[in-house]
């Protein structure tokens, strides 16, 4: 009998990588081939393809509001073909030999990709019994982290190899990765994007029972990692001893809570937006 996945949701830069890493160490299989942020390459590539099919992107997802049942059915059909012939990319040799296809998995498994947050209707269609973990972080720290990442991506183009990439780009007109996301240089845009992702995740509550989704505040997790992680493990029906739990969470850095408190300009930005409804929904409206 196959098992349904645990799908990790959350805006980019919100702690999804941390959570996926901890769950993997606790026994949740999140993919054989993963990139640096603990994202399954297999499911990340599918999510990126779906966004392109909708002429959308992770940082400009507005076109997703126009997708319909026909679109969902089409991309589901393509994904099922990919499951049939390319599941080994997610499963790896051992699980491929044992299960052959993702559809046959009978272990605790799931994956992390922030794009899940805006594409959950697709995955809910494919895995009707999936369960969801949503980790949410205060939008000011998210906005700044997105901006910093975009700046770092741009700086990478200034290294000694850039000239050769520029020549290749000029010949082929391929995406040069000049920047990770040009819109995320704008902090206010990033806050609006956080709202879009978070609102989309909350729509999921209308389609599933409360027992199939758990919301976790990033800052609460950092403050009380043992109790927070134990609650998540219970949700996932994963049982490990306290010694292992404490070892997994030992590197939690509480200093990552509300980093923007250290910057007066960011505190002013916070005060200008703190009364928005989603700030209140997650108790981010009275931090200062």
C-alpha cells in the first residue's frame, strides 16, 4: 500500500530548508538528489516547469490565478508520465529497486520547495491524502533575506569567469543568471509577495481538515525548538527518542529571530505595514 507525502510549504527564506533538513535527519525521505537548500531536484524541476507553462515564475506568480481544470489535468498527465519513467531521480538506486515508482512508495516521505505554496492545488490533485507543514516567518526578515540573496546572485557575475559566460550568453541568448530575481531588490514588493504566498497557503484550509495541516512560526520554533519539533514529528507520525531530537535541533540559532530589530530603517518599514491582516493572523502586528 502506497503512502501519501508530507509537503512542506512556506515563503522563500522562511525556514523551509531548516525544517526539511531536520525532518530528513528524523527519518523523512525527502529525495535522493537534493540541491543546497534541501530541495528535491526532481520536484523543484517539475514546479519550475509548471510555472513556465503558466507563464509565471516564483517571484511573479500572478498568472496562476487564471489556471483552470484543463490546465491542472494537462500538467498532471505530464507529471504522471514523469513519475512512470523518471522516478529514479527522486528515489535513488535503493528505493527505485524496491518501489520503482513514486506512486508505490510505502515509507515516510515528502519534499520541500517554497513553490509548493502556490502550486498546492496541483499536488493536492495528484496526492489527495497529502499532509502539509507550513512554516511562516515575519515578512520583514523574509523581504530583507530575499533582497540580500538577489544582491549576492548579481555579485557572482563579477568573478573571473564572467567574461566567458557573457560570450556564451551573447551567442546563445540563454538566461545568464545575472540576478536571482530583479523584482526582489524591492523590499515592499517582497512583503507583498510574502502576502501572496501566505494567502495562497491559507486557502488550503478550505480544502482539507485541520488535522492535515500544521502552521509553525519560524520564530517560535527557534525559541522553543524541542517542543516545536516534537509537535511536528507527532504530526508526521515519526517517532524518535529525545536524545536524537536534541541532537537534531542542537544547531538552532535563536539570534535569527526578528533580525530586523537591529535596523532603524527596517523598524520604520515594519511600523508602516504591521496593521495588515496577515500580520495580525500570525501575531506579527505587535512586535515593537
